[in-house]
């Protein structure tokens, strides 16, 4: 079960790199958190089109962590993780301190700026 959740986590948060010129105007820069019943997920978007993510499952001491790259194109966020080399495209919306990521199936995940 843990392996399945890990695979889903890493596939969900995949990315390709952002130009350094875009760093100052990047609305995603910083740390975002989603707390669910069974998981707590943190995404940190950094300069140079890099990101880090961690997911802690309920009842586990150590979070699963990954890194990757990302690009922004309008309202599209493309993430490619460094471990599985998967690429995922989201539509993103930022409203105040909330980041909503919508995947190709229309499923939304809402993160709050930390």
C-alpha cells in the first residue's frame, strides 16, 4: 500500500525547468501545503525552475521526498520529477493564499501558502 501511495505521489508531482528571468515574477515561488485526512503534502517552488515536494502519510515518521523541475506557460504548470522522470501538466489558479492544481481528469488539489 505504501509503495502504491509513493508511486502516485511521485507521479502526481512531476516537472521541466523555468527560465531564470521568470523567477522574480513567478507567483508559485514559496512553500504550499495540503493537509488531508491521510496525508500532508508540501510543495516548495524555487528559483531556476526547481521544486521540492514531500508527503507524510498518517502514522509514518519520515516523509517521502522528491525533487524536480517545472515550467509555467500561462495558467499551465508542467512538473517533471527527478525520480520517475514523469511529466504532469496542471492548470493552476492562485486566489489569495490558495493554490488550486487541476489535473487532466479535472481533479482539484488545494494548497495553502505557508
